[in-house]
C-alpha cells in the first residue's frame, strides 16, 4: 500500500511549548489518519524530527510499504537525504531512529514542500498546542 505522509512540528518560542503532527493520505487523496503529540518544552527542530517519527510509525502501523514523505522543514529533508550532517547531539538519536524506520518500507521518497502544501499537518500541531496551552 502506498501512502503520502505530511509531517510538521512547531514550538511557540524556540525552545517553548512544542508539538508534532502528521497526516497520512491515501492514493486517492483522502486523509486516512492524523497523529499528534504535545512535547512539552522543545525546540522547533526537535518538534520537526518527532513529527517525522510519529508519521513513520503511523504509516507502518497502517500497513504502508511505499511512502512519500512531505516536510516543510528544508533542514530535516536535507539531513535525511544526506545533503547535511546532523551535528547536534540531541538530534542524532532522532535521525538514527528515522533512518531505521525508513528502512522498513519497500520504497520511500522524502521531499520538501512549501508550507502552503503542509497545512493539514500544521493544523494538527496548532490544535494540539492550543489544547495544551488552554489547560
């Protein structure tokens, strides 16, 4: 089964209250699943990486064997595609886990999309942040 995953992370402040979200879309364009998590205080980069991990885990649980990954974080895309090294010690375990999860799919493609094309995942992040900060 082929899925497309949109993932996003954000923090209000950097670091600040942070959340991650991902949306899985079927080949017909229908949203199949949304997943998100409040992270507490974290940086935007940590939130982006955790969003990727949430989405990868959800795609595997959904039975995907082909995955198109769409992220609006150019940094994460370039790090995953080997253009940039992951230098920050806090991000290296997240990178390693993401690489291991990506290997569980028969095929993957990771690409950058403009923020305007990642609104569904961004909405998940903002909903989680709004709910967490309203408590």
